[in-house]
C-alpha cells in the first residue's frame, strides 16, 4: 500500500478563542490581570523565601521550587495566548510547537511530583517530628527535586518524540495497517527441511526450559538465589521464543498470514521487553556469583529473598520501560511498505518500511541498544574480574578449579548471549545484510534459549543430581 502525494505541514496556527471574537478584548484584560498577579505573587514568594533565613526549611524550599516551576510553566503558554487575543496570532513552526510541548509537559509533570514531595515532607514533620531535620536533610531535598525534574524530562521526551514523529499532512493518504513477513522465502527449496530442523530445536528448547524450571521448583536443594535466577531466566526465554517462533514455523509451511499494525507492535513490545529482561537477569546472576565467591560467609544475608526479588523486578521494569519507548518511537512512523524483510517485527526491518526520515528513531534505537547491552555486559565483566582475582588467591589448584566451575555455565551463556546481541544491534547500519541478520536472529531467538538449560544441566553437578532424584522418584 503506497501513500498518495501530500504536502508536509511545517507551520501551525492556534484557533485560540476565535469563537469568542466579540469578547476577546475583555478576555485579554481579565487574563492579563490574572497573569500579572500570578507572576508577581510567585516572584514575591520566591524572593521572601530566599532572603528570610527563618524560611530556610525543607517545606519552604519545596514551595520556592514549585513557585519557580509554576512561573516558567505560565511563561511557556500565556504570553502567546494573550497576543492572539489582541489579533497578533502569529503561526508557530513545527520545532517551536515541539519545544513548547516539551517544556509544558516537563513542568506540568514536575509540579505533580513536587507536590508529592511536599506531601512527604508534611508526613515526616507530623509523624516523625524529632527526626524531621535528619530525614529531610539538604541532600534528600535536592534528590527529591532532582527526581521530579528527571521524571518530567523523561516523560516529556517520550511524549514529544511519539507525537512529533507523526507525519502532519494537508491531504488524505493511505495508511498501512497490515504487514507480511518475507521470512525464509529465498530458501523456498529448503523450507520443509528448515521447518523440520527449527521445529525439533524449538521442541527441545521448550522441553528443556520447562524441565529446568520444574526441577528447580520441586527440589529443595536448588532453592538458592542462583537457581531462582536461573528459573526466572528459563521462564523468560520460553516466553521470548513463544512470541516469535510459532509464527515463523507456520510461514515455513506456507501459512504466512499477514499481521496487523497492532499485532506487530505487540510482538515487538514483548520481544524487546523479554530480550532486555534477559540481559539484566544475566547481570543479576553475575552479581550472585560475585557475592558467592568473593563474600561467601555473608552470601545468604546479602542475597536474601528481598534482594533477589528486587533484582528480578528491576530487570523486568527496565525491559518494560525501554520496550515502551522503542515501540512508541517506531510505530508512530508512517509506513509505506508492507513486506517486512524478516520473520518477525524487528526494529531495523520495520524502520526500513517508513516513509519519512528515521534518523531520530535510529539514534533512539542505538542509544537504547547500547545501554541495555554494554551496561549489563560491563557490570558482568567487572563481576568476573573480581571473581577471577578472588579465585587466583585460592591456594590449591583443585580449589581454584572447583570454584571456577560454579561460574563456567553462566559465563558460557553470557558470552553467547551478549555476543549475538552486540553483533545484531550494535553493528554499523552499512554492514546490514538481510540474510546474515536472519541467520543471526535464529541464533538468539532459537539457539540461545536452548543453550541456557543445556549448559546448566550438562555442566552442573547440582542440577544433574536433582534430575536423578526427580527421575528416581518416578521409577518403580
């Protein structure tokens, strides 16, 4: 489906209060009076708080920040509105409109969280008055204000990016709402063979991950942080394959059904969420190995249930946030093409179907890929540097070998996982090859999820013993 010719809109005019044209002068006088009072009162409040040392308390610090924010908030909108009321309704550029929205959303969200901080300040003052100045110290107050601004900036960036990546046109155009996957159509002579191979590997992947999770759940000897993370990783890998592989297998036997725009966005959302979640789960597992080897006496205290739950929740939260940003960034683009040069809705193939320039989207994608691959990979590297340093201090060769064996499985999975992800998402755009990308995608969507349980079951004595105990119970 191709778009028709259209004119791109780069300037906007505000309708304002044009329907009240008879009363615009009256409205101007009323609004100007209120606006002057607003500015004057906020400036007086901020000035008084700054010059009077009796008001140098957390409560009035938050009030001065809120007054400043409210003043800036009105400056973003009201002057242009007042000008439109007296007939000076100048058009605003696309960039100017985006800038106005960015500051408006940032300050509006900032104000919401500043009021929350003020509520917390009142709670501490009334419910814990003796420790009020200790709890609400300068550092905490600055952090609360900084957090409010940071949330405002992040949310505004997401909003503005999602809206101003939309095309603004004067004429009607045809919207693409369905996509088809190119899949492995170039291997049409070998599709049945590929189906048989991929189906076999997929069944093995599902079975091995389900066995790993089941064994960890039923065997109390494996109820440790290490195996808790492994069970979560196996569950995540299983869901990860379910998002992509069944549809790919169907396409190999000729049942290549189109996917809707919403379905494609949903597939990408879950794929990205689970992929990023896996990256940070591997980081949590690296931290677990670091504590177990470098601080064994305090291992169960440091890696308690609460900490493990926080690490897993944090990995999931990062995955959800990053996936949300990526999906909004990409699916607010206008699409001209309908054939996705892949076997699922991946990031780069979808951007290639866009009608407009995708430079901003590519930057967003690259930054997110860099953060979610290099940051956890760097943390894992630091963990293993410390681990190797601790291992080298062990006197006996047998002790060193035994200690390193507890990390070997995790290290193998880490190298394959981050290696494939780095090649897929951090390589230069010019080096993209459709066939290479598909082959690499098969590796990290089908082979890597199988590698995780296989490596942990074949190279791990505790898992082998648990499997023997489980199968032994079922034997007559």
